[in-house]
């Protein structure tokens, strides 16, 4: 299967400009098994690569047209592009949604930048390297998921997928695009909404020489202006408070969003304009409850791995991103843990639009955090992801690490987790932070555990004492301490169900139910134990859909329901004990 021009939609919905060119589609491609391409001159603009690939799909995927599944130490991409004459009056930025893992980019044989990190977005100013008309972009990506020096998430460290590790992703896996901006331009924004004071606080970054320019922000609701503010720019950052004449709250299932227009003008002439949006909502920890806009909302979460049969890490279409959220909501879930992966901005956009709660997580598996070097490898990319995703109202918490197991007998360096937690809180004091989901907690706003007990009776019994102020169940009391935080089971279930799949390599948790009725009885028993617990603010079921050999999804890998969604919804959606 080959897509001539895949993923044509604008890749950054919260910061939209008209002057852009989508570079997805066919590129020249070559696998560099010896990482010797630079020595052989692959970066030279005249060098022709031996194969072709469809970007933005990774070479392991069917949609890429390559479908090479073995380890690739380095891969190369080459494409000729045309830059319009009119673009030469400003700056030209080359954007990459994500490239796994260490990237260097050349334009017309000139290196324009490097980036480390397989999940965060980045761009380079290539103005000095391009000319009007034809130009050549060359990209090299080096990748080694077995090194211990990079977050790999659920990408398999073995040749074959196994257990809960799946097909790898190497190189480009999100949209590549060009953008033209003026010499002085709007470079980015951070929004903190304040519904109690009828306003939103904006922190806008200015690129180029912005001093003396006028920055104007206007909020609109359903097309009508409901607030405006202007300020004279005096440096690289401008801070404004935008008053709002109408208050409409963003809530789960009721996603009321404001449009936002921002402009930068000098001497009365508009230099740059950006279209954005935001949602008004608050998050508060109150005893054992997590309140959204003052209401105790039970978080009915599901684990979403972000994998696709034909695209691996990359959704075949924008509609596939939206469909996954609609599937989940149809099952009675109101959100998801975005698991072991930074999801692309358009998934978060659809979560904003549909009123779907998400927890932001990094792909920490594979990274050795037993020494401080793990911090150096983890933190810069984590901060890039936080900066990119900060403004999404659907994102209601951060979880940088998941299940930080010991590595080769060495324990995690607790200072790595502590520093990441503290920096995350400093960067974003508005959201709760879980230091490491499941284990081993060091410092955390929320205490979560993972529990895959398949017996509803024993599952329920271990949480009974805490109802009356008794002992709180702790999976690893010798490694982590519960200190009264809000508490929930952030992974449970994972019920192995694949009656139509005969693959001997299939995998799930516990014993397989003997029938569909047996499955639903178990599912209801486990879920009821959490819904009915007055000290639980949520749950997260494993998982939304099967991924390759892991067959514990409520849907199959190709997104077909295994059960009547209405039956699952009836179990999930009823009122929880902790809800108002």
C-alpha cells in the first residue's frame, strides 16, 4: 500500500500560519548499515540515494514502501524542494515533527543543525542555506535502541516483537514541512487560563528584532470577539493578560474552546499573524479527589500505545487519530494514558476538540537511569515535549517515567527522578506530576500502582482497608512510600482475549477467560471494585486495542470491536463513589 501524499493536514494546529509547504511523500532513501555515509559523501547535494521511501512513515512500516524490519544503525533521506521567490524576504524554517533518534540535516550540502531525541519536534532556520528555486534537503538519522542511551518506549530491543514490545521505528515518523516567517515573527506561546478571574495569561516569544512592535491578541468564541489586549514588545518575551467577557469552561465531554488570533505589527503594518486556540479549565488536587473546574471527575482512562498496523508509530491519516479517541469514548472512557510515547500534536488537538483527558508521558523504557547520564539524555527532550504540548487543555497531568525497573541489577538513580519531577513542576505548576507510573516512586503528586490481578475478589479485597483509614496497598513498600497523595490504579485488567487468533506468540495478562461472558464478568468485577471505592479518583484499563502479539485490547489491532461497545460502556460509565 502506498500513499502518494500522506498526512496533508497542517501538523501544528495550535500555531497556524498560511505560508507553509508539506514535504511528506516520496523521498530518496538508503539504509547505512556501517554508519559510514558521511565518509562516503551522502550529505553532498549531488549524491543520489539508492532507494525510495514514503515520508512520514518509518522504514519498518508497510506504508513507507520499504518495510525493512531489522536494526538500522543509520538511515539517509534526500529530497529536492522548490522555495518560492517571495519567501526569500523573510526567514525559512524547516520543521520535523519527530525523527528517531539523532538527526543531522544538510541543505544544499551545508549542515544546518543537529537534534537528539526521537519523540520531540524541532526545526532549523535554513534561510542562509537556501536559494529561490530548487534546493536539496538531506537528512541522516542514527538509532540504537539497545544502547541504553536513548528512550525507546515500546520498540523491541530484540529482532522480533515480544510480550509488550513491538515493531521499531527508525528515522522520520512525523510530518516534515517548510514554513516562511517574517524577519520579526511570533515564535511561540504559553497560555495559563484563569477562569476565576475571567482571563487568560499569555507569554509570547518573539523571534528576530521585535522591540518596539505592537503585540495584539484577540479571543473569539463561536466567531464573536470576547476579549482583546495589546502591548508594546520590549524584548524576546511579551506577557499579556487577556480579559474575557464570556466564560465557557472546557470540560471532559464538553470541549468549549476559544479561538485566538495573535498579530505582531511595526509602524502600523502587520508583520506576522498566527491562529491558535485555548480552553478554560482548572485542575486541583483536593484530598483524594482530582477536581476539574471544581468538580470531582472520576478519570476513566484507558491505555493507548499509539501503534498502527500499517504505519507503526504513525497514524495513516488524521481521521485515524480522531477515530481512536471516538472508539475510546464510545466504550465509556473519558481519557487515556498516552503510553511510553510522546503522541503527535494532532492527536492532542483532537483530544482538545472532543473533550478527552490525556496524561503526557515519555518513552523512557530502554534508557539507563541508574546514573546521572540518564538525566542528560532524558531531560532536554522531555522539556521540548512539555513546551510543545503545554497549551492543550486536554492534557491534565505529566508522567515522565513509567515502571522504572532496575537494570542489570542496578537500581534507578533516585536523583534522576527527583530532578525531572522538580523541573517539571517548575515548568508547569498548573498540572499534577506523577514521577514514575507504577514504580518506583521518589517524589510524586499522585501515588499510582499497577495491579494485574485477574481475580475480582482478591483484587477488591486488597483495597478494602484504606476505605476505613487502614493500610494503603503498596506494591513495593521496600522501595516507595505512600504519603497521603490521591491514589489510583493506573494499570489493571489486561485481560487476555483472542479466541479468533491462533498465533502461538500471542500474549496477555493472567489466564484467558473461557468465554465472552467469563471475560465480561471479570471485566465488570475488576472495574466495579475501583468505581465503588470512595478513595479512588480513577483507573486506567490495559488496553484500548491489541498491538501485534499483545492481545488484551477491547478492540483488535485493526480497530474492530471484540465486544458490544455498549456493554463495556455500561460498566465504565456509571457514577463513581468519589464523584460529586
